[in-house]
């Protein structure tokens, strides 16, 4: 039985509004900030509740930090708390990204905007590369089967230039059946097949296409915020052609320079594709699945969360998701790093993140933007 909370729902909402407004550094930093502020300092949340929320967030698809915030809201204030806290955490970065999307469309053709994104886009390649390396070493280690899954998905992603979500899901199932076969038979997940059929009834409606695509992103993408990048690239650039290569890189860069989670790049993409309504639909379609994947199993997680078959499935899916990220890094680097200056930007970013660990990504992005302007207007490069 839960003890009465020592905080009000209003206080919790205010906290997550602030974290969503000034929380830089990606999911790892945001999750760490929640532990520091809510468990250690304020003691609003117990260590046990926090760990349960973190485990559930790692097991379910979707953005890690957003799911943990939803779970924390659920602990004492149930559905209303999960809903309001989740909205409070996502809303600030959503509004910032919408503003940047509006400015991008208005001024995107101006030389200074291209100069800014020239440096930023190349630095983003370095940031993603380092994040991919860290995820790989942390998630896979020396497990030969996970390494095989990782290499297979990396190769397929690079060759076909898109993420295959079924390959990722089946990777999880294969690893689960090899490592910890379940007692009951688990069928392949065809839950979205009927929805896919219905989608074809509305072909030609861009809003429906946006909702369908981004709901898949929220429902099937496991891993950190960067795990969504290869999936978005395959759909946004290769399948639907909503954005070109440069616009997609710029969208990732925008997510890097705003607080909150990288996944909010979906709002920027939605805005460039279909204006404000496109941004709102993309964000809702991405976050509703992760919201449901958090609140629906929350009451039962204490009982089933440590199931070895479930954990093995997640290990396999995570290895495949990391492979998709690695493949996307190679694809984007191949297309973006087309001159020596861009290569230097990316390599400098990588070396900075390796040897100067105290320097955070937003400062690197800001520096890259300033250098881009310098090269364009002062050195005339």
C-alpha cells in the first residue's frame, strides 16, 4: 500500500515544466536529474518506486525520459497525474521546436541559417556516433549472439537505408527463445496489421499518413532518444519524401539544441511537413503509445516486470535497435560529410566528447553554429 505523498500534484507538474524547459543532455541526463531531485533531494519518490519506473521505461518502446516522467506522475496520482506530468514535461520543448520550425521555414533560405546548420549538422554526426558507440558497449558487451544481431541489423539498415521494425521485433523474439524460452507461446506481434489495412482507406490524406507513421515510431522504437533517428530517416526521407536529406539533419540538430528529449524532433518534422497541425499530430502519435505502454502495465509491473523471458526479449530488441542506430550513423555521415571542413567538425566533436567529458552537447552545438557563421561571413569559405 502506497504512503500518502509529501508533495502536491501541482508541485510535481511545476517541477516537470521546469525540467522540460531547461533539461539538456538527453535521456541519461534527464533520468539522472529526476533521481537527484525527486529521490535524493526532495524525497518525494522512494528509491524502489524510481527503480521500478526506470525498469518499465527501459522495457517498453518509446522515449525513456518521457516514460519515466509519466510513471512518476502515476505513482501517487494515477491516471490524472501521469497525464498532466507527461504533458508538462513534453510541452516546453514542443513549443520551442514549433517556434524554431516557424523560423526555419521563414529564414531557412537565408545564408546565415545555412551557415549555422552547416556547422551544427556536421557536429550532430559526431554526437550521434559517440552515443551509438556508448549504447553499443553498454547494451551488447561480449555476448556473441547480441553482437551477431547488432551486426546484422547494422548491415541491413545501411544497405536498405531504412530501419526494419519487424527485423528488430523478431530479433527480440529469437534471442528470447534462445536464452529464456517462455512457458506460454508468444505469437509475433501483428497488432498494427489491421490498422495498416484501415490506413490504406485514407491514402492521400497527409494528416492520416503522419499519424500512422509516427504512431509506429512511438510503438516500435526501443532504446534511447537517438534510437528513433534511423526509423524517422527511413520513413520521412526515403518512403514519404516529406523532407530532403539536409532538412532531416537540421531536424535532428534542432532537437539537439533544445531542452528535453531528442524524440521531440518529430514535432519539427511534422511542422515542416504540414504546419502546426502536422507538428501536433506527429507529437501526439509518437507519445500516445509510450503513454499507454507506461500506464497500462504499471499496476501489474511488480508481479511480472522481472520475468526472464521478457528481459531476454528486451535485450534482443535493444541490440537490434542499437544496430539500427549504427547503420543510420553510417548512412547520414556518408551523405553529410562531403568535404574536409565537415569531416573536421565531426571529428572535433567526437574528440571533445571523448577527452573533455564535462563539456555538454548543447555547448558543442552552439560553438559549431558560431564557427559555421565565422566560416561563412568572415573567412568567406
